């Protein structure tokens, strides 16, 4: 029986969202949290973008060190052979790629303005896949951007060509959130049956259905006999109305009526990490979690009306589908209401010792402490907000990696 995997794209779709961004350290922390949760793959960035190079290399080093294991780190590139070449030039140790091209007539005509035909699109994709294979990429996903507005016969032809040339998965992108659960089921099932290749489902929320379409798409792939890789972002942050929210989608797959009996996860996910990863991402993006967000919203387990409160006190299952502690909630949290010493780009040694001492961190000698403090200052320059405890601990534990993450040197000439 085919199974369900999760690929989180917060560090790619999330950061390309208008008005939002993450520091390289924040992106790294997200990869760490996703790994702790058991997510199969993180789409961790853009290997052709110069300012990502050190960050991507540093994260691949963490993978080699066994820190970012077993999660896979995948890069996103345009389906252009020269971009694939550049990806391996800037990030030589990258092993997993998703290569992307628009497939709908709307995009082919609207974006390429008559300069490219459907045949050109297929050929571009083939050249890019071949280039990735020549560099011994371990996994290659081919993204059909705007798949939901692409004629299904052409989409099948495109996917068959990708498979024939050695791609491992097809990403079905509902780029505009145009699909509904019924249409995506039919399209993805047709793809699975005709192409016989694992399928990624990438859904957006422009019509408020990203989680529902992800679930229906997953069902379509599995009913068609293929493994499915659902794309999500933490807190649903992504282009425009956002992507399928990681927490809500995992809950939908594992808790919704009758679904989990037939459609199963390929690997266990540790839901108790959800609270922490969601809160960190909200802080990092500076985007509050909506009060009614599934699982992690302030009201997700709040009851006030008489009948509900009485019912949930007698038996939580009366009014709750899952419990708060399954999601890592319920621990008391310390909020400083008096004097606060936090990290900043102009922090000094005394405040720094106070912060690290609070976390029971000590250093071998004064020089080592100074080195860590300097890295923390630099991290603050990029983040422009106090670092959280996990970030401080990360820097103290992996100073060499942190130095790399914080290195931003614009190239003298563009190649
Ligand atoms: Zn997207």
C-alpha cells in the first residue's frame, strides 16, 4: 500500500512570501525542528541565490555531522539547465533538488509571451533533469507549476517525460489554490495511474481549501497506487493566502473521519513538537498565530459556554478531537514581567553571562565566551530581534556552523 510523506516548504515558499523573511539562523532552526518532528524533507532554500550559499552549505554540513538527520534537505531551482549547473557550482554537496517550470497554457502564454511552446517546456525540463542527473543528484522532483490549470493530457505527457529521463517525483502544484477536493482527487489519481510515479501535492489557500485539497490529492495518489508527498508550511505561511498548514494537515491525515484507517504515514511524526515549532516560526516571521488556528491557536482547547465546558470536563472527547498534550501543549511558560536582559547586536559580556547562566551554559575560558558573544551579536544584526534560547544554545554548541550561517559576502562580480 502506498503511503504519505511530508515535505515542508517553509524555508522556500514561506520566505518568498511578500512582507516576510527569515534570518539564515532562523531557517536553520526550522530545519532542526522539522527534523525533530520526523518530517521527511525540508525544502531548505534556493541554491542559485548567492546569499543562500553559506547557509545551504552549513546545513548540509550539519547533515553530514548527523545533526540534521534523517531529514532530507532539498533545494528549489528553475527548470533551466544552466540554473541546475549553477546550483551545483554554488552548493556542490547538494543532493536533492526540485526543478520547477510552469505547465499551464495560461502561464506558457502569459509568462513566456509566445516565446515558448508546450514542447519547449517539456524540453527545458528534460535538459534540467539531465543536468541534475549528470551531477549525481540523489533525488529529483519535477514541479509542474500551475498544474491545476494545466490540461490533464499534457500534464501526463510532461510527467511521463520527466519519469523517462530519471526524475523521481512529480510535484502537482495547485499554485493558485484553484482546485477543490473533488477536482484534485480526479487529476492526481489520473496522474498516478497513467504515469506510475510518486506524486507531491502542493496546495495553496486562495479559496480556503489548502488542507482539504492536500488530503484529497493524497487520496488520489494512493488510490492510484502511488506514494504521496504532501507539501506544507509551518502555520500555513506562504505566497498570498498561504500553503497547507503543517499542523492542520498532519491532524487532518491522522485524525479525520476514517482517513487514517486506509491512508497511512510512511514514517511516524512526533506531534508533541508542533507547539514549539509553530511558536518559534510565528516569532521568527513576526506573524501571530490566529486565535482559532487548528491545534496551536489560543482557542484550540478553550471552552467557556456552559454546555461545552460541562461536557469537556466530564469527558474531553465530548468536545475535543485530540488532546492538547499530544501537540506538546500544557507546560507552564515563564513570561518575564519584570527586568529583562535579552540578546542584541550591541550586547556586552555581563548581560551575555547573565543570559547564558540562566540557561546553565558555561564556557571553558573567557576567550571562548567572547567568541560566542560575538557570533550572537552578528546573529542579532540579521534577526533584528532577541534570539530565543534554542538559537543561543545552537550558536554555543556549533560556533563554526554559526559563523558560516552568519557570513554574508556579496560577490564582486556576478556570474
Ligand atoms: Zn507554492
